[in-house]
């Protein structure tokens, strides 16, 4: 966990979590990628279970079916080391359907047009499935869950 602390400290100036438990409890959807919170962060997992009681949808993306995955509304098994292709697959569906926050991107993000062009050209559903083993239908379902619960 020390590498996480160092990375977060270098990025945000503070080596601890960047959201509060209240944020979790008020969430509509949560995406866990490669995180087994049930074993590694049981207190945060308890807060997520409370959020689920309030209607939060929980998506777990992991090569392994963990104790955290057992509590997910949607479990996505990816090949080990393919987190980035998975995320590009989500972004593909978000861009394809116009679900990106255009105002936020316009106001705060530099270079997103280049990212969009790259993702749309290189990370088509067939390439994502080839890389991480997740079918287009499930990728779309996850992207829609994120969109519908933002």
C-alpha cells in the first residue's frame, strides 16, 4: 500500500484517500478495478455495503472472483494486466453514445479530442475483447450503468 500513498501524495499533495466515506454512501454507482476491499479495506467495504442498501450499483472488475466481487451487482472478469484496455473500452462506448460530460471536458481538459480519436480508432469492441476478454455487450452494459447513474 506504500506505493499508493506515495503516488497519491505526489499527485494530490496528500497521501490518503481523496474521497470521504460520505461520498461513498451517497454514490449511485461505484467501480472497483483490481480492488478487493472486503479483505484489504473492510471499513470502506462496510460503507459500500451501506451505499448498496441505498441503491448504489457496485461494479467489480478483477481477474479473480473475490469476496468483494461476490457483493457486486456486476462482476467483470478481465485478463490480468488489462485494466487500461478495459477502461478504453468503456470510454469507447461513452464517446460513441455521446455520454461524456462535454462542458467539463471543454472547460477543464486539454487534448481530449486526440484521446477520443485514438480510442475510437484503436479500441473498438473487438480489440477490447481480444485484449481483456470482455464481450462488447458487457462493456456497453457497464458504460450504460455509469451513464445512467451519474
